[in-house]
C-alpha cells in the first residue's frame, strides 16, 4: 500500500459539520480513484449528529423525531459528536475488494490504540467494531432487582431499551458489566476505493446513544476510553496514537483481492 496521508480537518471549536466532511470524502474519493492523490485518512470531530447506514430499521431511530442523516455506508444508526474521534480512510484496494479484510485492519489498529492506553479490547463474533468485553452472564449484577432470568431482552425480540428506564440504557452497559462497543466501523467501497470508516469514543457524553438503538444492537451498549480508564482522556492525546497505529497497520498490510470460489458448471 502507498504511504498514507493524514488530514486533520477540525476538532473542538472547529468540529466539522457532517455534510461538509461527506462532501470532502467524495472529493478525495474521486481524486484517489483517478490516482491524483495518495491514500488519505481524514480525521475530525463532528458536532452532534445521528447518521443511519443502509440497513437501519425505522424502529431504531430516535423516538422523538430528532433528525437523522441517511448515508450510503454499511451498518445501521449511530451517533457522532464531541469527544469522539472520527476517521475516514479513503484507500484504493485491489479488486475484487475484500471488504471484511479492510474492516479487520481498522479494528486491529484501534485495538492497538486502546492497548497503548492500557485498555484491553477485542472483536465480537458477528459484530463489527472494537469491544470491551463484559463479564460472563452469570456474574453480572441483577437489573432493577430482578434476576437475569427475568431480563426482558432474553425473551422479547422487540424489547426497546429507550422505553424501560436508565438501567437498560446503552450508556450504562459498563455498570451492567455487559459487552460494550468503544469503536464503531461502517464503510462503503465504490470503484475499488473505500469511504466512511470508524468512530472511536474517547470522552463523549454517551447518553446521546440512549436515544437510538446503536448499530441496531439491543443487548449491548457503548463505552469510552475515559470511562473505562477512569481518567480524563482527550482527543489531542489520542490523535497521534491513532495516526501511528493506522499507519503501521495499513501501510504494512499485504493487500490481496478477495478470493472468488469457482464452481463447476
């Protein structure tokens, strides 16, 4: 892979509106497809915004009608905002593109970032992103004074944590000792070039996630570096570490086209 170029678009008071970043992604994407620019990672913070990938269901959106921007990435609904480091890697990959391998590389870089800050994270089978693993079910505290045998999420596929009090809120998953996502990943590949990317929760107000069903997952929650480490962690502190690990993982990746199984006629 060619050398990565990092562009720090804006943070804090200079946070970048989602539409502006999306327009810049498309501009860089076209330039990368035409080989007019190298592989590029846009790094930034957004003002508070909900975005919905193509698979988002109507019942996963905010109940109060809060506006949501529908986008062309994979995945479902999520939130972006202050305290969250967002990265959009725009890379040309060999065709046919191995999308899963690209996602795994982003996960690996972010797992290394968390490890450098002293937090052990992992992948979860069947769920993209980077996770803080919870305790075994039998060791978790009871919810609302009820035993886990009566946890409605175990029996009701349509259970909605937004309607059942703070004990079920995604932002409180750490108190419940459940699996919780610290970095979300949603991408799109067009013409062999990637778009969209990852969002790493550094020190956001995770209560923003309580108004939606984050990534469409009802039985887990969200985490942040600051909350898990029990200390203040800033975007400024995390930014160079993210750049270093992305550079190491992405530049040294052995890129291969996706293997296509041939079937005999």
